C-alpha cells in the first residue's frame, strides 16, 4: 500500500511540476504579446501627437497669413 501511495505522490508531483512549467510558459508568451501590444500603442500615441503638433503649427501659419491679408469691405449700393 505504501508503494502505491508513493508512486501516486510521485506521479502527482511530476504532473504538478509539468503543469507549473506549462503555466509559466503561457504566462511568458502572454507577457511578450502584451509587451508588443503596449509598444504598438506607444508608437500610435507618438504618431498621433506628431500629427496634432503638425496641425497646430499649420493652424498658426494660417492665422499669421490671415492677419497679413488686407480686409476688404463690401461696397454698399
């Protein structure tokens, strides 16, 4: 009976170790995927910030151009 109990404990321990390794591998994979997603999101954010800054610069240029133009009044009939 003790032999069966020891064998069962050993099998369960081996199974537990195997499953523990599998879980660790899966966590590692998911961690890598999550890191890639974060990096992609960061690139997108940087790109959007650049676009916004460029648009602000364009708006400032257009405002300066508009200030330089003379304003013509309509002639009333």
